[in-house]
């Protein structure tokens, strides 16, 4: 248009085609698209590939008693336990993971698996109303874990107990000794503070009261570190504690990583 009259230019330039420009652009876009698809390395079909993994079997025993709702650890003991386990799962690689929940009784929530996404899904749904009876059946949880591990070997087995240790039932120290004879290493993670806190009663999402004893006094829930330390020490494990200022996850992961692996 700047050069001259469009009709005149068309007559002077006999082989001019207004479509050539669009063809060039279309071919350029098509070439670029094929380049992108080539770099994507698209493949069709499927194949089965055998992959060798080396790791250990880890069972998490999680306390779901009402005392885990105490708020001496923010936001509360149970939610802080979940946060600890989420971070723990993020650091695992080839280890199988299983979950036991316990209060007055213990139950297998998830058998041993390498599906960490499933473990996180189960974890997100945990709450203290899941179990019908209250208490702290740590001994039963330890016994139940023995059935989850491979009976043919006395290695590569680790049980991690996450609890405030309050109102425990049975001779858990003796039970932990028996488990250790089968090669189970038990680490305990204490959730709570020695100072303690009352146990809230919820209606909906609101705290309406606190649990009281027979005399009407508010019950103060405190961590039982002595018992948790004994369980770990008699099963070749270590004791760790989760507090408002932090936890010992790095130290726990070092112990897990140092254990002898199985294929």
C-alpha cells in the first residue's frame, strides 16, 4: 500500500499470490509443533519392568486417645503428630510403611506398602472419634505390629510409637522386650509437655468444656516420658520428643537410614 496502488502493483507483479504469506506461516507453525512433539518423546503401549528396591519395614503406631487433643503442643497433640508423620513420609524412599492406630484397643489402619500417597490419605482422616474405646493400649499395638512384619527374618523391622504415653495399659516394657527378640527395633516419640494441659470437649468445632474427674476437677493430661523411654531402651531404640520448639526428626531419619536394608 505504501509502495503504490494495490491493483497496479498486482498487475505489474503477475506471480504475486496473497495466499503465499499464510502458507508460510502455517508451515512454520506446523514445523514448530512437530518439533515440540518430538521433544516430548511421546510413546504408546506399556511394558513391565522389574525394579529392585532396598529398604526396611516401618510401622507407625499412632495414639488416638482423647488426651491427644490436649493443646499443650500447638495446634494440639494429634495435629502435631500428623505434621511430624507427613514430614517423615516425605523423607522416606524405598522403605515400606504401615499404620496402626490405638486407644483402648489397637487396629491395623494400613498394611505395609510403598504407597506413601495412601499413607498420607489415611493419615489425613485420623481423629480420636474413630475408635470406640478409650485408653492407651500401647502393649496391644506392639503385639499387633509383630503380625505385620515378616516372620522369616529378624532384621529390617522398625516400630515407631507416637503417643503421650498417658494411662497406658499392661506391661508394655515386657512386651517390647519380646518384640525385640524377633528383631523389632522400637523408637518412641513423645507428644506433649511435662506441664500438661486439660483435655477439651468439642461440640462441632467449638470447645464447650474440659474433661473432669469424679470430683468435678479438670483433668490435666501430662506426657509420660519415663514409660516411653523405657519402651525404646528395652527394644534397642531411641526416645524422641515433639515440642513447640521443634522435634528430632533428623536424628530419627539418621537411625532409620543406618539400619541394614533388605531387597
